[in-house]
C-alpha cells in the first residue's frame, strides 16, 4: 500500500428492514438532506439502467471536520439489491466503495468497505505525515452518518407530520459552508 492509499471498513447496526436501509443509502441524490454533515452537494451526471442504476454517475461535494472539501464522482457498477452495491470513485479520491446490508433479526448490519487513493493535492502530499488525522476525519464523517441514518429512519417511520417534526434534524457540517455558484 502506498502512503496515499487508505482502506476503511466501517460497520453500523440499525433497527430496521434491509430494504428500508438500502433505499436510503442507495439514493445518492438525498445524501445532502439526511447526511448534511458530510455531503454538501450532489449532482446526477448520468442516469443508470434499471431500478438500481447500474452505470449511474453521481458527482458529490463532501467534507469532514478538517478544513477542506472533496469532489468525488461515483459510478454504480454493481447492485445486489437489497444486500448492497458497489461504486467506483474518481476525483479527489479514487478507488472502490462497497456497501453491504444484512438483515439480522429486527436490525440491519451495514458494512462499508472503502479503498481509495488520495488524489487531492493536500491529502496526497501530507498522507505520509497526517494519515492518522485523515483517518480520524473519515471516522468523524461515518459517525455522523450513522447518527443521521438513525434519524432518517425515525423520520420515515413517523405516523404523523407532527411526530416527524419532533425528530431532531441531522447534524450539519462542523463549519458553515457556502455553496459555490455554478
């Protein structure tokens, strides 16, 4: 493994149905709404084929707690709905992301395997020294993702609009972000 390569394996466990969890995570266009601490903006560049978008290309603008953002394009290359999907990433990070979902009683075990090389100049240049800090940034994002997923599940299960309104908003970005004009 080169100094600018990263392998992350994240595991979440949430109460719910596998299809419910898969539908939320698979819908990239909604990431900034329910996981706003990490996903700032998303754009569909190419539509995919079929119900689960094989070939779909999504452009994401993301950040963590460190003072930089990442621009990443994800292409869905495999779907095993509702058990997961695989994406290839290009841009500031390049590599492969694999989401896996497994029903376990009333809960869903979620595993995300993310193997990437850092192309963003600041991350690539300082990986030899700051790899633990960049890993901590990833962990921060994933912790917020789990919290946000639980809130999104609660919101979707609400029986009334009033009950949904009582579900707290997901955590936002650590620092304010202004969307760049296109």
